[in-house]
């Protein structure tokens, strides 16, 4: 979902199996920087907003190290695909699909996300 920069009073919501969950205020997401949010089941999600306003949500747990750090990773694009690079071992994860760009056998969970 792409949003205008001036829509800062909105809430970021994730689709979970039992409905929509409010994760944070949209104003908490600065373009190019991640934010971690705690889900009701105790897992963490990493939320991102790119410079065009597109929102992304993936698991915060780095599958290579087991640490909850993906929200602190560096964002970028590779061949037109938005990604976050783990701050620990630098593997890159596609923010749209969750696919690891450096190891095709690894993927993180992605979530449908919207602001409303």
C-alpha cells in the first residue's frame, strides 16, 4: 500500500489469522528505517516504509542467527526488489516475498500490511 507522506495520523495494521492487528502509528515508520512490534502470540514483526510510502512487514527474527534484529537492518533495492539486510550476517531479505536473496532455501514470513 502506498501512502502520501502527510498521512501521519493513521495506524499500521497487519493481517493475522484472526483478523487485523494494530502494530503502531504510521508516523513511527520513517522511510528507510525499520521498527519492531510485538505480536499477540509473542513473536516480533519488522515493519518498514520506503521512500514512496510503500509498507512492508516481515518476521523480525533473522533465520541465520536466531536474533530478533531484522528491523535494525539496512534497506535497499536489488534488481528492483526492496530488501532489508540483516545487521548481523548481512543476508538480504526481499521485503515483498520474504525470500533470502543470498540463499534461495531460506525465507522469512511476510504479512499483509495496511494503514488506516
